[in-house]
C-alpha cells in the first residue's frame, strides 16, 4: 500500500537537478513505495524548493539499510568536522 | 474476443472534464472505434500518480471494448512529471476523499452521457485507487460494478483517520449498491489478509454481491510488471477474472 508515512523538516541547502543548481528549504522523508528503486518500500528523501508554479525537487530513494548507513556516515562526518573545530 | 482478422481502431487522448465542484480537470480517455454501444470504466490512479501504467491500462480496457477514462486526481496540484506531482501530493497527505469521490463520479457521468454508451459504467482502481473505487461506489449511485485491487486502508483505525480521510471506507459497506470484485495478495502488508477478511465479512453481513480472490503467491501490486512485486501468474489470472466479471456485470 501507500503508507503515507512522511516526516518533514526545514533545511537550508542546495542541490543540482536537471536544470542546474537551486537552493532548497525543506526535506520530506517518507517510508513508502519508491518510483525507481526495485523495492517494495524505501526511504525516499525529497529536497524541496517551494516555488509558485511548482516545486523544484531533488529525489533520492534508498534501501532502509542504506538509509541507516547514510545517517551513520553523516554523523561521523559531522563529528570529524566538530573535532577539527568546525561549527556544526 | 479479439481475432487476427478483426479491424481494430482506438482513439486515446487527453481531454478536459468537469470534476468535483465543477472544477476543470484533465483526464486520459481511450475508446474503441466501432459502431456498437459500449460499456464504460473509470480508472482511479494510485498514490504514485497519474502515470504511464495508468495510461497503458486505460488503453488496455479500450482494446477490450470499453470506453475508459482515467481522471487526473492531482490536476489541482500543478503539472510536471508524474512522480514529482505525486511527491508533492504525498507531502500534503494525499488528495481528500471528498474531492476524489467528486472527480470519479463526474468521470462516470461523462461516460454515461456519451452517445455510444450502453449505460453501464464500472470503476477500477489499484492500491489507494482500489480504496477510492470502493469508497466512491459506496457514496455515489450510478456505478454498475467495482474492481478493487489490493485497496489499502479500506479498513482504517481511528488513529489513522484525518481531515482528508475522515471515515474508514469499510464503514460505508451498507451503502454499496453494485457488485464488487476484489483481488488481493496473501503477502500484502496493507491490506493484510486480516483486513481483507474484515472487509469481506462486512460485505457478507450486508448481503452484498462480492467476489474476493486472495493470491497466495503475491503481495502488493502484483500487476506492476516493472516492479519486484510483479507476479505473472497472479497477474494473468487477475486480468482474466476482471474481464470475466465485467462481461457478466456490464
């Protein structure tokens, strides 16, 4: 089924789509059917820039296991930066 | 039954129709070219969007002699590639039930008003579209048959209800006034076999005309040939059951 399990958060970042770079302000994370990945359910992350006509979107679909690894990797990267004295 | 010596023609195109509240929406419409009166079918797309599979399936029904229409339930949410629009709608919690019922009912009336309609119209949907097919047929008169394929959230807990989905569809069972064909997979997580049983028991309790089939080898979405959930045997048998059901009911 379509689980409709979705979490949203405000973020600040930039991504590159088919028409070049753009800034985004929101990340939507769902645990639902992917469009492209061959899985029944996946962690789908949409980085969104809200615009008048339509949203710009960077879409990522990860296996749940990959999503966990990514969380760990981001955490490690943040820690290393912090240890070097970078502001996080 | 198609034979190789038959002439076959079809018109398939995007059209504009009036939807819920008379809002203009677009729809994909396919019909065979012949001089016979034909039955109609409304296809309700799934939450992943008004996508290529639904266009193909609309043409499939036209190939089998139906005037088939698939309204774009996300028309009001803007235009772009179907998965981008679907992502936007998913983030907003899906289309409201009331709006979907309105759009689907207007599509049914469009088919019934065609000069070549035989006056009978079915409604078909998969996944969230299966849920909407049952929900619409319970809430509006004028449908002659329902095909519900693995409709998730037909049975909803109180905690799952919200402004857009305020009533669990199974609670409307008493209002259903046409036959229903249901196709489900035993390995599905929504609807689970237990939820399908609750759905079936309600139909039985209210003496409804129903035919439910549970495929042991299948999970969710077993018609989708480009997904790992595809199950060729269940898919083939499912389509045979659908066309047999429609031939008997329309």
